[in-house]
């Protein structure tokens, strides 16, 4: 009887097992057909952030939707691997994708959790998590778990353990937008994974279970508890000693969140211009997920110098025009905490020298200020409340500019600010509680600094503050360059038969076009009579320039303007010879580089080279051919030769002649303020009608800088607001700093030019030691004239007249030359 029952049960068991096995085989076969292709992991290229670096390698900015850096397994420190294995999968290197021992242990724990009401524990291996993250959804169903286990078994057969761990450590989400351990290390601790300490690595390994549950500020206690659990597991698993574990657990959680955006002071406009260029070239996906490594042309030191020079110039101009009032006014009567009120107002984060402050009390002698509390990322405002004083002597510049008190000097601080006013102030010293009143300039401008030989933009300032306005006035503001365009006109003349001693009539002129009469005027409305081309440049004579352009023909000038890159298609009308067309500071800097480098056209660039995620160079700005640069070793061969195939748009001799004439602008012309640099400098001022725009574009032998000043909505800056008065001092201040450690190198004289002494006023040959004599450069086959042939002065038959130099006064006092 027992044998029959046993036989029956045994047979039933066999049939049941076969049935279950058959059902399982059916479902496994069905699910197997539905499984995604795990082989895609071998070609996996995750979205990786693009990183932009300065010329010295310092990080400028990062661009990404998911903040991720991909590290191969060999580059991930063992400390990181040990922490994550201890926290997530201690048997990783022993199981085959599914940890059956771990499943049994988890089931036992879950039985206990059922009674206690605690959350169930999972038993997913790292391989299963890779399968879920890369190939499956996050739905919590038995079907998904079954597919996850099946995929894990297949993945283990296809890939090495190190490859699976590499995929996991680069893909796992760790909070704060961080995907992978490399990005998390930067975002939480502002350091690379190789610099992490034991307790920092343990904290990162605590995050996969739920980054929000272990937030360093909102859930600090839970975060420390989970971190300490990981340290204990690392000890139990033999990765660290008990002493190391206890030492790590005793430390506080010291998270230092990384700031996003521009990482270099004063580089916001530069970084954004690079971002736009990358977007235009590669598109959105490549920019934010392509893992590009971009080496830019930015020189951080030069950038700070350019920014300081422009800021100081804008502030000086603005403060001379008085106080425009506070940023806003707060009601402090019912406020328990003035710090919270002012904390809701955004400061200018890219002008860290300034602080926002609210006036707490004020009298004639001083105001008591409440300084805006510092912002602490993820924690709001600091609890510290800092106060300071604003004495009368530091508000005296704020003369009234409105109403009946226009231009009147103030008598007390209370004339300027009232209780509740929110103002910008600048601390005089770190250890002093004394502040100076500031205001954001209404005037704005731009500055571009460039290497004239390569076109590399070493500094770019697009305005006073990127926080206040993202509009880049260096590249996006199209404004009239005014007289700073004139060197292009004179270069056209010198490249086509004229000489620096050619004489042009500076006298009133009338031009009829389309039924309208145009009477160009010189600044100051005076005339010099017959004058050399050098005088025309040095003293920026409008009428001379118009006569010269009329003599050559505007189509020729338009062609040269296109070659120089100032305009793409300059309208061939005479007013354009005075800089009436619109262009940018970037284009003007590139155009003046042609004079500095001997006549070669350059392409301005903010990017030296771009590498893809694998380190392959996919773009390089410098396209010059280098013969011999690929030699493996030196075997007595000659030095490598750089072959420059860039377009020669101007005769090198012409380039030097114009440069020499523009040196005269600095020495005795419209920009004598620049002489203070104390080095060889050439350049040209520019001022447009009604003083709406002020320019100075200048250069040393190896550095070009273009400065533009004006209101965003063009209007007059006031009488006397010329390029020489506004822009040239900014250029001077910058060059004094930029060239402080550079020897005084003269401009390079091309072979073939002959220096001949001439009379600076008449252009005729003179004795070398006479007063008013300069050394002028002449091309082969040219020389100073023997008589006074005047361009723009003719007889009744249109033939050029020749007069003696002593007849100048008669020429401009009579009616000859008016036409």
C-alpha cells in the first residue's frame, strides 16, 4: 500500500515537474523572442557632456542635458569600484548574472520585513541593473523582472565583468543631473574621481538606491547613515580596515557642489559665442551629447585685463552723467528679516566686485546698508546678515541728473538714497565695512583682442554684464565704424599708385546725388587746405577722404572692404568711405590684423581645435602646411617649414605704409592718449554722426584690439564723445597691462621700401634734420613729388592743378575747389 502511494506521488511529481518545466519553457521561449538585442551594448555611445577649455587647458564651460563623462574601466579607481560593489553587488565577480544566494537572502529578509512593515529589499545584480537601465523599462512587474534576469544571463556570456561594470558605473543616475561616477564626482565634490577620499567614494556608492532619499542637504542624516553603511560593507568585504571604516564614519558629509556655466571669471560672453558656433556647426545633439572636447583661443589673463579696461571706461562715462536712482525700493516697515527681502532680488553674478544692498538707515553723512546674503546652492540664502556703511565721500559722483536739480552737486547721502532703496555697492577692502555707491552703466560697448598673425581671439568682452544682457556687442551689434574705416580707403589708394606724400585738397565740397545735395564736413568744421594722405589719416579729415574716394572710385574701395572682411557687399556710394556702413567689432579687429601681419587675410576664430569623444581631432583652425613636422626623430635635417597659403589681400609694403601713418594717429593725431602705452602702437579712432558711436581699433606688432562704445538704442552720447575721448583711453588702459612684460618691438619694415625724409605738411622732399620732417616709406619706383600736385583740385578742364606750398592759404580762401 505504501509502495503504491509512494509510486503515485512520485509519478505525480514527475508529471507536475514536467508540466511546470514545459510551461516555464513556453514562457521563456516566448519572452526570449521579445527580448531586446543586448548586442547594442557593444556599440553603446552614451550622451556625454561637451567641455570647453581655455588655451591653457583651464575649463571654461560644460554643455549637456545629462551631465556625464564616460570613463573606461581601467580609468575608474579601484576605490570607486570597491565602494559600489560593496553597496550594490558584493558577489559581482562570482555570479553569472543572477545571484541566487542573494535572492534567497533577500527573500528571507523580506519575510521579516512583511511582519515589521519595512520596505522590501531587492536582489538585482549589477548585470541586471545594466539590463534594466540600457534595455528595459523601469516598470515593477514580474514580466520585467523575468526579462531582466534572462538578459543578465546573456549579457554575462557576451561581455567581460569589467565591461559590464564599466557600463554600470558610467550610466547609473546619481542625482543632481549626474550620470555616472565621473560626473557625480565633479558635481558633488568639484573634483575628479581620482581625487575622491574614502568617505566621498562611499557617499557616491550610497546614491543608486535613491539620490533624492540621500540628498546631501535636504536628507543629510539619512545620507550619512547610508554612507556609513557602505563603509561597513567595504570593511566586511575586505576592501578597507576597521580603522579606515571608523575614521570615515566619524567625518561629516562635506559636499561642495560644482557651479555650472562659465568656470573662468569674465568669460561668459566668450563661452556663449563658442556655444553658438558649436551649435551652428554640429547641431543640438552633438553639442549637448557628443562629448566634444573644445580647445579655445581664450587667454584668461588677457580676458580679465580686457574686461577691466572696458568696465572702467563704461563706469567712468556713466558716473559723469549722474545718478539714475535705485534698482528698486523695498518696504522695510513690516519686514522681520530684510535679508530675505533683498535675497529675492538677483544680483549681477558676473560682477562679483559689486554687491546688492538695501538702505536700512540714512542721514546726511552716511547710510547704513544691509548687504544681500550669499546664495548657497540647494540651501537658499546664508543665515549670516552683514551690514556696512556708505559715507558721503563715496556718493558725491551721484549728482542729480533729473528734474530741477540737474547737474547740482549733492549735499548729503540722504539726497541720493532713502530707506528701503536697493542699490549696488562696492566694498573698498575685504576687511573694511565701508562701501562705494555704484550703478549699472546705461552706456555699453565691446572689446575684441586678437592675434593678428593667426586670427586667434584671445579675449572677447561683449558688454558690461552678461547677467544683465546676453546680447554680444562684439559679434552681434552691427554699428557704423565711422572714421576707423578710413585706413581701408587709404590702403586702397596706396595699393593703386598713390603715395603717403600724395596731396589731397581739404576744402569744402558739394556732391549731388539723386537730386540731393551732400556737403560732408570735418569734425570741428574747419579745413586744412592741401594736405598729405598722412595728414588725412592722422587728423581724420572727412572731406579729404571723400575727395580721395571720388578720385579712385567707390567700386574699388568696396572691393577692398570685401577683401579685408569689413563688409560683404559695401554699397559703392561716397558716404560709405566715411564708415557709414554697419559692421562689428570682431570684423574690424580682423581687418586691422591685415595691416599688422603684412597684408594676409585672416579668419577670426575662438576655437583652436575640436576633438570627438574618442580624442580624434575633427576640426583645427590652423590650416597651414608644415613640411617636416611629422619626422619621428631628428637626423640632421633642416627645421620644419610652415607654408602659409592664406590669401594676400594687400601688398606688404602698403600694409606697412598705412601702419606707419596710423602710428602718427597715436603720436600726433586724434589718439595721442595712447602714447602712454610706451610701446609702438598704430591705430585709428572712429566717431559717427551725432557722437552715437565711438571706436578705437589699434595694434602693436603682435596684438590687435578693437573697442566700441555706444548705447544699445543708438542716441547721441554728447558733444565731445569721440573715439579719441572714449574708446582710445580704454584701449590704452588695456594695452598698458597686456604689453607690460613685452619689449618695445618696432613694426617690421618689409624689404624693398625706402625711407625718405619729407616735409610732413607738404609731402615734398626735405632735409633730414629740419623741423616738421618725418621719414616716410616709399615703394620701389616711387618718391616724393617735385611739385605740389593736388588731388581734388582742378582747372576748368578738370586737369589737376600744381601750386606752390606757400599758396595754401589762397587755395582754401578762394572759390577754387568748391564743386
